[in-house]
């Protein structure tokens, strides 16, 4: 016997643009990306794990520990 799916909860509309990072964070702090999978697009990304460039903010002591453990 098939199970009946519970009715979908209405979701807030996804903003076309966010004016600030704070607005972006506030929205995603209170919403789940799982509710918006139908409007997401696949992307191709390349990650070079051998690059010496670091693009995220990490405390220097934490970065040093990570590098030491990676060796």
C-alpha cells in the first residue's frame, strides 16, 4: 500500500538578489537549501588541492596545524 506524502509546507519565495551579505546570511540561517532544490543548478568546479593559495580566512595557528598534519 503506497504511503501518502504529507502536504508540502509553503516556502518563502527565494529572493532574486540580496542587497548585502547580511541579508544573504539572514535568509539562509532561517531556510533550508533542501526546500529550494528545484531552483538550483548544477555547476562544474575545479579544486586544486596542490595550490599554495588560500582563499578562506583561517586562524594562522589552525592553518599551521592542518599543514603539519597533512604532511
